[in-house]
C-alpha cells in the first residue's frame, strides 16, 4: 500500500526508505551484539568439533571431544548436576521471592515504598558482593554467621563454610538470590504499579 501526498506517490508503508532511520539507530547494538555475542558463540561451537591448542591450526575431530567429555570426565557430570540443581532452585525461588516482596512493598505508602524499593534494589548495585559474603561466611568465630550461631549455642566451634562441599551449593544459591533479587523485584513492583 502506498501513501499519497498532494497527488504525489510516496514510498510504500514499511519500505526500507521509510524505516532506514530505525535501522541506523539500532545498528550500533546489532554490530556489538554480533561482535561480542554471535561470533564468539558460533566460533566456540566450531572449535568444539576440533582439536585446538591456540598455537597450531584447528584439526577437525568430529564428536570425539563430546564423547570423551561424557564418558571419561567425571567432573563434567557433577557440573551438569550442580548446574541443574542451581537453575531449578535459584530461578523459580528468586522469581517467587521477588514477586512476594514486590507485592508486600506495593501495599505501603509511596514514601515508604520508595525507601524499601531502594533497599531491595541496592544489592544488585553492589559490585564487590564477594567481600560482603566472605565476611558473613568466614570460617573463624568472627564471621557473622559463625558468631551468631556460637552466641546462640547452636554450634560449639566455627564452621568453615566456604571449604565444605556440603554448604557450598546452598551458599551460592543464597548469594545469587541476594544479588538477582533487586532487578526482579524492580520489574515486579513496576508491573504491580501499572
């Protein structure tokens, strides 16, 4: 369908000439997306079918890398299990917690809601979360959690949290929930506001 303007025929709706400014505006994103996302993914898929040591040229080996990974690498299966557990627990639990918090905060007055929204969003702004959680889960009696558990009489000696495989997955899930809660919370409270 073409437009008419004072008897002149204009470019058809949706033509390239009409949409060219939009393509110009989105081109920096597309260029960076291709360079930093698509090309690395495609090249890593290609390299996964080769024997490549970064010095000599890649030699095509087919599915041998995958066969060796699945049959001869015990660490890979543990990693797959841990990734699956992490994704199943942290994903839905993070969304559920952020939705419940957003729902509760949404019931407050606007001033209180603004302060609480900032408090829940602040963890996603913290870049050095490692240092915060390292102090909390410190393996001596001065770590926040060990100190609390010792003072309550729940434990008799400090737990070395970050070197015990039993506690690592729950700690990683808690830290991930804490860091990702802000963005999900903000998205949910924005949705509830509109």
